[in-house]
């Protein structure tokens, strides 16, 4: 599984790319593989506010709907409209073209609760293959 | 997770893992939901060829001079219409006319029948049938002794010919052939659950791995793909074939499901007949109909509320994205007054309503198959 070194990870399999006080959010390679064919993305609304860990949008595969959680507290400032026409971008390029939204991180928010790439790799390694779906 | 160990496994379990399948709990069985992807596998079956492990399904054998008459009293379709080597889709009903199971009955010899039943209903079906057993009829549950594969797709006939090199002629639609291979009996039926041409093969469990690998090897020239339950579900839903437990239940009847052609009310007696006769006379109050979403929306799934105006009129019994139609589809028991083709309805998905239209069965029609 691809776990890029320059990102922060939520235990719920979202990634965060921080650039100053704004961040880009998507789901990890592991998450897209578990979800399988993504057929619908219900994007958050620009301007929506969320606390870290709060459900913010929904991604649907053929088989199931899965909640996506905000990895940090903040305000949604942009969404990836390309996913509406082409939700499969989440499968083909989860860390690039498949980004879901950009968030302006709340002042004073830290990212201590997020995992480093090494910690996230450890989480994936500990997962029982065939367990979580 | 550790619960995995409690799940039943088919004889092909190790093959599925080796092929990289994603395994899920399906009614107590560890089954492949997909190998490469549901959409891929769906298109493989519509376009070329796919093979499914259906070893979880149950096989009962009923035998005896009185077997036909006895089965006729338990099942809705008319057993007397079956010649040796033919099969029929039929229902096992409770006294209220509700569905215990839907199954295929094959007449494999003069007084010997094979029943292929749903995996999750093996115990319930057998207990029910055994409790109603009559003298002179034997009933055996041989589910664990048989493995099964469904080879489905427009190239199925070509694979059959390549496989047997003219040694056997293909069974026609709804026919079954028994062949001896190394002294063991294999049943090969021209049946399926996808709407494509295809064969369902039942063989002794100890031959499962060899047969499965042979099918994949011989099928390679026809671009065969191993397919999981995910594609099996989207394929059957496009055809509006019901799934027991979702579209059929102990409190729904075959008449409400629009499957009355598999019920012979002319038969003098069968369990559920009185109720169905009454329902036929008074008319059903709801009917299982397919619908298609008419705009962009999340895929519908089972148990979503259905609205007509401000009135909630039903819940979806099945729903999915249709890989062929590229839109959301589903089925639901709709009150008869609204259960009409082209009726506009709305499906509520996470608090928002999306327009849908009631359509004719099936939602997809494949090209006719060769014989």
C-alpha cells in the first residue's frame, strides 16, 4: 500500500496535506482499495465547518456507503468538483486527482492526534487482512 | 477479524485467497465479494465470461415413487411438467403463502430430483421438507458433499464445447446433464442468475479445486474472470431476479413478487395454495416492481424510503448502481395503485429525495443466446 511520506493520517483512513494554515484532504490508498469501485461522492459544502473526527461527507462504492471524517477542525474552502463526474479518481489517484476537499484549519488546532506515515503504516500492518471491509 | 474463523468456507476458499479476493461474511459463509472489482466482473459476464463459486448453495436429493406427488404438494410450480433432464424455478411456501425459499428443481432421473436452494436457507428448508415428508420418499441434504460453479456469459457455449470437445452436447436452456468424470457424477445445468447464457455445475466437493482451475484455464481464451457476489448481485438486479431475504420473505407471496407464472394454482393442493387462491381472487395490494433513478444521485440501497408526493408508500427491497445502465436501480413492493410502468416516485437517500421511475422487468435485456 502506498503511504506517502509528506502527509498526515487519520486512523479512519483520511490523509491531510498541510500547507500553512490550509490543508487538502482525501482518502488513503488503503481506504480506496477497501471501498473498491467508488461510484458516488457526496461532497461537503464550501463553508461547512467541522470538528476533527466529525463526519463531513460520504463516499459510495457499488456495495456500500462510507462516511468520511474531517481529520482536523476547520472550514471547507474548496471541493473537488471533478469527483462528481468521475468518482473513480478516488480509486485511480487517491493522493492526487482524487483529493476531496480543502480545509482552512482552525486557529490553534494542532495535528497531534494524526498519525505519522510510519504510525499509519503500522496501523495498516496490524490490520487483520480480510477483517475490515 | 477473529469472527472470520467461525464462518463456513467453501472448498474453494484457498483459491479465492490466492486470487486476491476480498472475502466477506455472506449469511455465515466466507465468500468472495470481488476479485478485481465489481464493475469489471459485471462487464466480464455481460461481455465475455465469468465464473462464480456457488458452493455455498444447498443440494437436496428427493427420491422415490411418490417423490413427484410429494414435491407437488410442497412446491408451487407443477412438477408433472418436468421431463427427465429438465428443471423449473419454484417456491417453497409457508401456510400463509409466504416464501420460505425460491429454488430450482431438477428432474435428474425418473423418480429422482435435485433441489438447489439458497445457502442461508439450507437448514430451514430441510427441516420444513423433512417435517412434511411422506412414506416412500427419501430426502437427503448433500449440500456439504457438493461444490458448485456458475459459468456465465455470452461465451459460455464456446467454453462448454472447448471443455468437452464434442464428447457431450450442450444441455438446452433449463436442462440438466449428468456426466461421469473419473467415476464421479457432475451435474451441468443450463441455468443461472445473471441473465446471460451459462451453466451451473455441481460436482463432488473433492473435485472443486481441480474443476475451478480447469474452468479458469480453459476459459482464458474467452477472457474468463473469476467473479464475486458483488457482481452476482448487480447482474441479478438488472434482470430483476429476486434475492431471498431481500425481495422475498416469509411475509411476501410469489403473486406479490410478480412471479405467478411459477405458481400453478390448478394443482389440487400445495402448501400456501389456499392463501394464494384467495389473494389471486381479491387482487394483490402491493407488487414488487423495478425502478430506475432518473437523475444523478447516490446509489439506492435496500430499506430506503419511497415517497409519492408527501406520502411514504414503501421501502426499497434491493438497490444498487447498475454497471450496465450506469444509473441507480432497485426493486420495491409498491402499493398496487402506484405499481405502474412510468409511475414517478422518489427515493429518500440520507434525508434527500431523488426522482425515480417505475419500469418494466427486466431492466436490462441481453442478446439471445445460442442453443
